[in-house]
């Protein structure tokens, strides 16, 4: 594994970025201490109730946003939100996709036909539009966004795994396992899934960044995290009135969108590069 990683230094950069954000998320209570009377540490403290953002200064290294929310606090605790959203959505999607894809690919026949036609129906809708409809029905909120994203993401994993299983189950070692009396469960779990699941891990790692971007888009349009919640998309939403600056000073409020956007960029870049590393390590064709 280490030899494979050293062949692609960018993979090490991606892993380094993920480790960096993981450390930030774990040390959030020490890097940005919640207020003593705060009922929820994810609620960003406000310096005052002034409307105009204020530039970086002592005590507020990233400045404050509209309504005087502390940007440094929001970005530090927003890293926890990013991991929460990404891991939850990808985890649920992979579990559902693993179950549906395994059954469809292994048993085939009418079971495969019914499950794949249902998958086709979901994939026929634009995923973002379908997710917006689900959130609108369930009511806005970060938990509803995660539910909607998981509901529209799992068919991709199911179809991908099903295709891999259709190929792997025809291999001679699977036929040999059946010939010596291996049951359905043992054949599927011991011989088929370990040799067909690596594409899901690769796609899942690359989807982490996409999920965070999509969740940020929901917060930006007002369907995700509420105002004042530590979410990078919500912080960018607070900067929408200040992106063009003021008369004669177009970059006067650059900090309101620069720091949240940079956080999203580095987080997504880290997962994309890490996905490439997983592909190099897990794909047997790359090893050959």
C-alpha cells in the first residue's frame, strides 16, 4: 500500500488534507471554544447584532460575517458538520446500494429485473431536483438534506456493485467454491463481495466531496442548515450581499466568502485525491 501511495505524491496530499480537517474537527472544542451559556456548540457566537461584516482582527482571525457571526468559529465547527454530512450520506447510500446490488447481481432473473427497473426510475430524475423535492416535502433542515441525498445516491452504488458481481460470479474460483459445497451466503460474502466491492469504496471516497458541496448548496438557498449554524454553505450564504464589495472597494468584504469557500475547496480536493489513492491501491487492474 505504501509503495502504491509513493508512486503518486498527490495521493499523499489528499490524505494529508483529510487528516488536517479530521484534526480540526476533533480539536474544535479547543480551537474555538463554545460560549459558556451556549445550548448548542454548533451555533456560531455573534460579536454583536451589527449588519455589516468586520475584517479580520484580534480575537476574530477570519473576521465576522453579516450579523456579526464569527467566521473562524463557523469554519472550525463546520468541519464537523462536513464530516457528519459526508459520512452519513455516503455510509447510508453504500449500505443500501450494497444490499440491493448484491441481491440483484447474485440472484438475477426476475429479482434483478424488478430491482434494476426501480433503480432506473430513480435515476431517470435529476438527482439534485429530486433531492430538492424530498427536502421540500420533509421541510428544510440539515437532517432532511442528508435523508434526501442518501435517497437519491444509493442507486448509483447498487448499479455499480450489481455490474461487478455479474462479472465476478462467473469466475472459476466462484464456481470452484460452489462445487465444494459452499452455500449462498458463504459464496457471496467470502468470495464475491471482497472481489467486487472496491469500486464502491473508490466512488464513495470521491462522493464525499460532492455530497458536501451539494449540502452546502442546499444551505445557500435556505433549505439546509439554519442561519447561525456552523455550516460552510451557510457561511457563504451570509456573504451573498457582500461579494461585490462596496462602491470604490470591490474587494472590501473578501473575507466573508474567501475563508468558507477555501475550506470547501480543500475538503473536496482532499477526498478527490484520496479517491484516486484508493483506486491505485484497490483496483487489481492498476496493480497489474
